[in-house]
């Protein structure tokens, strides 16, 4: 087993467990496996619902269930895997593993079962069970950041708090018979802000380190006032879009944000990393951020509908970045070289293609059903390929040597 002995701090066992299954030795292992598996199963159920009328979602209905399980089922599992691995590195504290990690995973699984059985167990119990996962993850991460006195990382905790709020808001909207649009946009905004914040931390750092290996000095521009302006510009734009998605002011702000984040991405010099697709894909995923802002501006003026905007954000800005991070973290933390295989590259191509095709389906109504089906298949292929290659890594002991950034 890898790591140090488990310890206790503040009553919560921590450390990389040296007993029990290896899959519970670190947060990324079970949660990346769970996220990819649920991405495939939930998408398969959704496609069955829209093509053959297969009953799914219970009291929530198929559309609301699909939206919920992508935003508050699949995505939080990826986020948990990342944060439970990254936060210990940020704070210098030991990670949650072993039995506590199994307990947290069980809460997530219980939420998926509860949301599938809303018609049987009732909406209120299902909502309570589901909401407990993000609240638990928020408590764990907030406690670690505060205990480690890493105050700059509180903005990540704020993103988690927004997601927890959005999830509860989503449930309340369904229970009260209201639309879930605002709750959905709040969640999408929170995820994309996390992409913007964390991406701004890892992309230039990884790129600089990779270039440095080859003796190059054409490094990304260091974090400065421009990045702060871009982040606050995005925050303001998402605030407008969450509550007034079709406002002219939202469209103007979105165009400004698209410009800022296009420049920000250029400053990171992602094209220099083209020989290494494991790194290049992070820049490609971030490219969907300014593209999504452009889509948001188009949605505000009625050129495209809000469903297209949502899918540009959810599959492009969020899922592409998540899959890129999942592959990198899985390789790096299991002792593999930080280089992508042909199968990993195919994974990237599949998710990027889905991110392009699905938003366009609403633009071309004559081929809507075909494009939605193709995008769904590509999504399943992307996460299926991930499981095929990375499940053995995630369920076996770490190799002796690890390439680090």
C-alpha cells in the first residue's frame, strides 16, 4: 500500500489507509470509478427514456432527473475525487481514506439510488439523502482548508457551497412545482467558476514545468491582475446569466468575458504543448470557457436557445475538463508516466465531439434526434474508454516511481 499510516486529527481518521482494498486508499480512486460508471449508466437510461419512453426519474420526471443526475450525481463524484486528492496537497494535511472514504462514497451511492426510486420512497426522503453528499463533502473540504490555514483556497469552498445550495434549490423547485432553470444555471455557473479558478492554477503551472523539461523559456504569463479581472468578469457574467439569461446586459457581459478568457488562455501558450496530448487537452477543455461565453451572448439575443448554451457549458467547459483531469490525476497518482496513450487520446476526441454536436442539435431541429443520440453515444464511448484503461490503475497498487509536475 502507498502512503503514510492513518492518523486522527479532530476526531476524523486521516491518512492513506494501509489496510483494506487499495481502491479506498485515496479519494480519486473510488470516486473516479463511480463517476465514470454513473456517467455511462445514467446516460444510457436517459437515451432509453427519450428513444423508447423508458420510465426513469419517478416523481421528478425524465428531463429533471437527467439534469439532476448529470449536475448533482456524476459531476460531484468527479469533484470529490479531485478535491479529496488536491486539498491534502494544498494544505499539507493527510487525506481522508479507508473507512471514512468508504462512508462518503456510500452516501453518494445512496443518493443515486434514492433519486432513481423517488416514486417509491418519496420526494422528500430522496432529496434529503441526495443533498447529504455535497453537504458532507463541503464540511470535509472546508474543515481541511481552515485547519491548514489555506485562506486563498476558500474560493473553492465557496464554489462547493454554491453547488450545495443549487442542489437543495433544485429539489425545492421540483417539490414546489416551480421550474428548475435558475437552480440549474447556478450549479453550472459554480462548476464553470471552479474550472476557471482551478484551471488558472494548474494549466500555467503544468505547462511551465513541461516546457522547462526541454530547456525552453517561452513560459506562460504568471498570474497577475489580468487573471483577477478575468475571474471577476466571469463571476459577474454568471451572476447575470443565472437570474437573467436573456437580458441584453447578460449578452454584453458574456462577450466581454469571452474576450478576457480568450486572452487568458492565449497567455498560457497551450499550443506549445501539442506533442503531449495529456497536457494539451487541458488547454482544449478551457477553450470551451470563452466559447461558452460566446454561446451565452448568442442565447441572450435569441440566436440560440438556452438548452444549447447549457450543453456547451456542461459538456464542453465542465465535462471535458473533468475527463482531462481524471486521466491526468489517475496516471500521476498511480505511478504512471504523465503521457497519454492512443486510447486516452480517443477518449478526449469522443468527449470533445460530444461537446460540439450536442449544443448544435437544437440549432438544426431536422436532425435533432440523430445528433442527440450521436452525442449520447460519444459520451458513453468517452467514459467507457476511460474505464477500460483506467479502472485497472485505480484498483491496483501504485507503481514504485511516479512522474510529477
